[in-house]
C-alpha cells in the first residue's frame, strides 16, 4: 500500500512509520523533516499536500494540538487551537482527502485518553478528541467507495512522560510502539467507525 502519515516526525508518528515501512510505501508529511510539508490548520495547505502526494491507499494522522488550561483560564482564543488543529484539521484531512484515497482505502485519525478519563487542564483537548471520535463514527456509514475510517485513542506514552507526565497523575504510560500497533490495525484491518483505545 501507499500510505500517507501526517505527523510522521512526532513520537507516535515515528513509531507508526517504522511499523509499516517494511511492508508498505510510506509518505511522510508534517511541519518539519518530512517528504511533504503541511499545516493542519490550513485547508489550503492540506489541499496542496494531497495535490503533491497524489493517490494513496491510506491516510494516517498522528498530529494535532490543543492548549492545556484550566477552564477558568480558558479563553475562546486559547480554545481555538484545539478546534483548528485537533478537530477541524483532522476533519479537513478527510473532507479534502476523500478523492485522493483509493477504493477500499482508509483514514485513521487521533483522539486521546482525556476525553474518557478527564485530567485537570484537559477540557479543550477532550472537546476536540470527542468531536473527532463522533465524526469518525458518524462518517463511517457514508464514506464512499468502500473507504474505511477509524481513530486511535492513546494514553500518555512513556516517551513523553518526562515532558508532560505531570499532567497525567496516576496514569500508567504506554510505549509509543504499542500505540502505533493500533494505527497499523486500522490500516491493515477491515473495521470501520471504531475508536481504538490504547490504555
């Protein structure tokens, strides 16, 4: 298969790429160090990425951000990052990418543990994650040409524990390689409309 991995240089994206590169052709997309540059907050940039890459069998997204702020400090402006990047960015990957995914291909998006297991300062990220999960489930019944769509909901990964582990008190981090296997399951499997929890 020809697989486009968005966010390929990130902690999880690198593991996904490593896990599929031996069996498939991988095209790496992201802001830095990639085969093709893309800004998820810009529909024009996403469209340009697809025009450059051409037809693929699968699109995997392992990128998208949100601001971590307590609700009393969360302004509409700060909340916008999660909406523009994590939510709209991923939805636009699908909306703009449908015509570039071959028959029977797939999209795999990213949600996250805090939508089901809330953490302090995680409301904005949880909102975006929940929106992506709902979009995946609802859109799966309307995807054209046998295209599948799933999402992966990772726990905090061990490789990021030193940097952001203080936000996830009491959580048991999981290896990024284990998280990557859920993305591979989505790409190489047959299910659709699923949100794979890796807790």
